[in-house]
């Protein structure tokens, strides 16, 4: 059995988004309860996160955006400009704790203390643009994690693989001119946020280092796996990443209220196997996954269980 780490912290549940909001603390409560009930939690290495320093957040975001998030939290405001990305007084520090979770995950894998690590964090991050919050996301955790890998551990090529049902517009836009980080996204289209067409492949020196796989409503496991096999694997064979980050949203699940795709727990397990094969073939098995979406509590918990069991059995 492989050694798999789990980064978790009670403060992630203190990011209060208000009654009825899809991205609410109950998501993680249900997830941890399920992992405990199934006995899976005891098979995982517990890892504590740390708060990411402001200069790391600036690797992905403007100082003005960072100051705006901090100021709104200090003022007790309840939302960002988009009126759907919610705040509570501690949200700025909790978002930094989510980014810091990815740092601990990276260090743990690089130092061979665990084979892979899953970060059970919130708020999510992949919609956060360089200069604004979007889609429940404050800071773009996976982009900052990729920069951390490059600058702290001197690895040049990082792949971010995103299977959240929503396109990671922030991740794409922040990185679209950078040939050192390959961004892949499979997502329902057209759907929020409206980006992620097949024709979006990067800009300038980053041309060819963005790969979008938009799928229609109703798409299930078979098509997702075909995309991984026929599009992603050949692209990774050419790019040869030295580290793999999964932007692991589980809202493509067939029971999720914010999507119309039909992915099952078995589908997420099979996608995890493909990601592991990429890490094995090119990245010395270096892989972490970071929670993004997933809004049906049962679907999220069972999908994460399938993801973790696949990592454990690698």
C-alpha cells in the first residue's frame, strides 16, 4: 500500500459562506465523517497546513486583489464583487491556509515522506483570476503551488490537470503565456464561467501549453476516459512534467446540483489512475491533489473515497 497524506484543518470549516450557499462548511464535515466511518482516514498520513506568506500569493495575484480580500474580511463584508464569492471575517487567513496546505503537500512528496497527498481544503481556487475573485474562489491555490514547486524545489515543468466540471478560467488566464506550466481542463461546456473552448490553447510563448476538452451535458465516464487516453496522455508524453498537480473538483459527479455531467466514483478512480501513470512515467511519481468543487455531499465523499483508495493502491 502506498503512503498517502491528507492535509486537513478545522479552520477550513470556519469559512462561512452563509445559509444555503453551495460551497459551505458541510462539504468538509460530510467528507471527514465519511472517511472516518469507512475507516479510510486511519490509512492516511495526517499533515497540518501552514499559512502561505503574502509574497507567495503575489506569484498569482496582484497586490491590489490581495489587499481587497484582506480589507473586506477586516471590514466584515460578506462577499466579493461578484456577489457569489462569499466572505467571513477569517476568510483571508483561511484562504492563505488553503494555499499553505499545497506547500506542505509538495514538500511531503518531494521529501519522500508520502507518495501522494490530498489537500481537503476550502475555499477552492481555480476560478480566481490574477486581479479578482470569482466562482467561490479567492486565491488560486494550484497556480501558487506550481510556482512554489518551481522556485523552492527547482523543478522546471509542472502540469496542472483539472477535472472540475467548471473550467478553471483563473488558472488558464494566469498561466496562458507560460510554457513551463501545462494546464489541462476537461469540463462541461457551455457552462459557468463560459471559457475553456477547444480553441483556447495559450498565448505567445505559452501557445500549445493549454489543452481544453469541453464536453456537453450528459457526458459520463466513457468520454472522460477517452479524453484522458487520446488527448491528455499524448500531450504529457510530449511535455514530460516533473510534477503533477490535480485540480480535483468532484462536481462532475452525476448527483451534483451544479452540473449536468454523469461521472461516477468509478470514473474518478480511473482518472486518478491516468494521473498516477503520468506522474510515474514522467515525474518520478510526484503528485498532489487539491480539492476544488463538489457540492453533493454524498457524491463528494464517495468520489474522494474512490480517489484516495486509488492513490493508496498505486
